[in-house]
């Protein structure tokens, strides 16, 4: 049986690649959360509870990947920076899916941009990704 940590540890090196990190302008790819009051363009990988069904072959989980960027001076989200990072993350996930023989499927369920309620100077693009992994 896999744990949520197993899945996040599987996704982390897929996302923490030059194609993504070069879009971050000094930011970092984090697991679970980012430092409080970070003003950097960060990526955070976290997850919702993993299934523990009776299927002995696969398990499913929903992973959230949040791509943060500082707002413009007028308080509006910097959609260009957020979208560039999201596109880089999607490219990294697709490249991994096309190159691997391991059974680890990603399906992007939805994506949207939100203001960060914990840090009003930041906004983030959030992707909800359904993952299926072989036990």
C-alpha cells in the first residue's frame, strides 16, 4: 500500500526540474507548505487523502500543485508569471508520463488562479491532479 508521502515523493522530482525552477525567479519547489510570508515565486506540492480501497493493484490520490507569484502593485494577480509556471509544471508531468514505463498516471482535473488569503501580496495558480499509482 502506498501513502500520500509516497506519491508526493514520486511527484517532487518530476516537478523540481530546471524547466520549472527557471520560471520561479528565486523561488523553490516545496513539499506540503511554503515558508510563512514568502514573497518568492514558489511551487508547493500537497495532497488530499489517498484511497485505501480493496484494489490490490492500484491506488488513487488527488495532488494539489500551487504555483505562487507576487501580485502587481495594484493588487492584481500576475497571471503571466503564474501561467508560465503552470505551463512548465504541465510540461514536466507530460514529459515524465511519456518517458516512464512505471504505472503512474496523472490527470489534471482542474486549474484556477486565486488570491492568497494568508499573504495578500501573493496569488497562486492551483492545479488539482488525480494520480493513480501501482502498488
